[in-house]
């Protein structure tokens, strides 16, 4: 019997972030120590039957799926049925974090500050004037259940608002119109199960050609600058890292997470959203923070797998 940990690496899937997932899986597989792990790849778009058939031969799954059908609790529930432990949050936490509307409600209940928002459906477009009158402008328009800024836009007037909503509704029947917060964008990683560690903050500065940290700004090499540790005073740093932990707990997450925040000019920290399966290449935001914390990419993966096995 092999002494290696048998890892099922789940990547690909059916969401709009499929290509990002597959690229990340290449880096994860490369970084997993072959003397310690025996890795099998599974693409949930085509390999669920094989995963069921081979479940007894798997010690742990590493989920590298982003967006619907992977980051939203669906695959987590599937793995629970197969009794395969996995890194990160379970069904409830994954589903809560993926639903930006419900996540905001839980942030508020935990005493965190969030931008004002309005939840809309296609039926609200029947009376465009009434909708525009209620919308906070300028506003960020985003589908409730997507990641990587897919379907997201910024509206400064009624025309941009309506066009942005129509584009966002292509990704689902619930869309948020969120108050635009001007400030510095940061992200805070959290690592651990019962004992949580807040990782160093990363400040994200999109290139001048981008109005916000959109899909291209996230994944196009050189499109954005990322500074870790972020250059803030000690008080702001401590408050932001505390916010990341409180957001993690508010959504009942485990293993790890990465919470995106905006720091307004007056120092107010607004929680934007929390990622339960953040990007996983050596240069992704959470691995950057982990490296400054003292964990290189391979060590971070080791830690996530240890945490997965710890909760099984």
C-alpha cells in the first residue's frame, strides 16, 4: 500500500471561470511534492462518474473550481456524499459566500460595514424610471452568484445602469446594484480551521485603463499592481485583518478564504465579498500573502491539505 497521500485534483468544470481553473491546476500539480502526493486529475464537466467509481482510492480532494458548480457548495456536497474530505469550506459556507446578497446580510449581522445595495430581478426592468430612482449612483452592478467580476460593470448614469443590468442578467436572474466606494482596494487572506491566522494584506491597483479590478485586470499579466504587505498604518492594517477574520466567521467558513475590501479616504473599511476558493497560482493574491507570511506555494498547499484532513 502506498504511503503517499492520494489527491483528487478537481479543475475545469462548467462555469465561466473554467480556463482560470485549468491554468491554476497546472501550477498546483506542479507544486505538490511527488514524493508526498499521488495526484489524479478530474474535470467535473466530464469526470464525475469516474470520481464516483474511484472514490475509495482517494484520500483527499483539492477543489480548484471557481464560480457556479464548484465554489457554491455543489461539488462540496457531492464530495460529502462520497466521504471524500476536501480543502476549504463546506456546503453552507460555500453557498453563503457565493451568494453576494446573502453574504452582505451576514456581514452586517456580524457588525461589519458594507456598501449599500439593491437586489433586482428582470421584473424590475419593467419600470426603468422607478428602478433608476432607487439605484445608488455611481454604482457597481454585479451578478449575485458569479466570481472573477464576470458580468460586472460600473454605472454613473441611468443609461449605463440599464445597459449594465441587461449585461449582468445574462449570468443569472438576481443582480446587485451596489454603492460605488471610492478608495483603496485590498484583500485579506485567512488560514486555519478552529485557530485562524490573518495573512498580510495585499493592495490591488488596477492599471489606468481599467475602471475597476475586472476579469482582464485580474488575469492579464502586468494589467495590475499588487503590493504585499499593503502600505497602511498599523491601526488600519490591524482593523482590516480583523475584518477578514470576522467575515470568514460570519459566513461559517473553514480552511481558508480571501476577503476583498475597500478602504475609504476616511478610513472606513467596507467588506465587498469573500472568496472561498481563491486563485491558486504562485502569483495569485492569497499565495502572495502566504509567502510574505512565511509559506511558499508548496508549503501553502501542504497546509491546506493538512487542514482538509484535520476536519475529516
